[in-house]
C-alpha cells in the first residue's frame, strides 16, 4: 500500500510539472480584450480582434531550469513583450523582445538585454527596422537582432542608464533613479514613464520614433518625439510625426497644435508647401 501511494504521488508530481509551463504563461498573460496570448498544446497563439498568428515551433518558449519565458502586455493595444530570464549563480540575465501585430503577421522591433551581478547592472536596447517573425523559432528570431556594441563596464547601482541604439548605432540614453536589484525584479519597467531621455543622435532617434509610430506604438513614439523637439525646436518633420501620433490616440487638440506648428515651420523655412500631406489641412480646420 505504501509503495502504491509513492507511485501515485510521483505521477501527480509529473502531471503538475507537465502543465507548469502553460500555467505560467497564462498567469503572465494580461493582455485584455484587445489582445491575447495563450498556448494550444505546443503552439503559441497570438490573437487580436482581426488576426491570429500561430507559432508552430515550441522552442520559442524556453522554460529550462535556468531559463524561463514570460509574456507582458505592451504599451499600445497591438504589441507585447517576450521576456527570457536566465537566473545564473553569478550573473542574472533578461532578454526582452518587443513584438507587434500588423494585420495577420507578427513583427519584431527591438531587443533589450539586462545583466545584473554583484558589481551592478548593464542595460542596452537595440531597435531595428521591423522584421516579420511569424512562425520563427527563438534562435532564428534572435539572429534578426544582435548587439555589436561592447559592454565596457557595469554601471553604478544607484545611477542606472539604458543605452538605446538604432540598427546598432547610437540614438539616445535613458537615465533614471532606480536601484539595480529593484529594476531587475520589477522588469520590464516602463522607463519611458520614469526616465529622462538624453539624445545622442537626433536622426537615429527620429527613425526609432517613426517606426514605432508605423507599428502603432504611439506612446513610446510621442515620448521620443517630444524630446527631439525640445532639443531641436525647428525640426519640422518631428512636429508632423508627433501630431500624427496624437491624432491616432484621439488627442486632437494636441494634434492640431503640432500640425499648425509644422505648417508654420514649413512656411518660415521656405519649404515646398505642396509636400504638406492633405490630411494636415483637413485636420487643422
């Protein structure tokens, strides 16, 4: 009888272990009515109101002893984050892929790497021109976005800095007060709400904002565009992009204000007014 009980306990534990991955994913999936992520057997289903993308390769979900996958809702309605966490004994690592749905395909727009050890924390993020990753496995997706920038040293535990690149070229950095351990535990934190942006290259920063706007990740684009305008108040195209983003999220008063500034700069800089998009004139009436 005792032997039978041991066998039953063993089978129960095996059953719980087999379901742990799906339960963990469901627990971390808080996407809401507009967007959902769930497992169907060994397939990952990404579903929005008008589309569904299925990953056929289960290796996208990495849930080994020291490597776990988490899902987090994105900033807008059509994006989300895949976070891969590696809790090694000396250095803890988290890699985050930012993805979004466009019609019936899934696209990758950035990867962020966070390393934490006894000396401090290092954070780096690389944006790319969005690439379609529907049905790709983890290894293939990871090859689409890689870091060529070398880490010189870990940063102070009290003065954290997020190094931001576009296509592996300097764009900007985000400075914020956040303890290294807390940052790692709360990750992914919305650094666009708690940080201060320091522009390093306006063109690359503007390109990031442009592709974010194209991906309908408007809040993030707005944060960058406002910083660009603050540093370079006569950058005409930034006002147009900012106005378009505000209009998309139904902040029409702010949109009109920036459309008017865009038109004003086009005139004062003697630029071809025929290049002003038709919708600008319609929206500032």
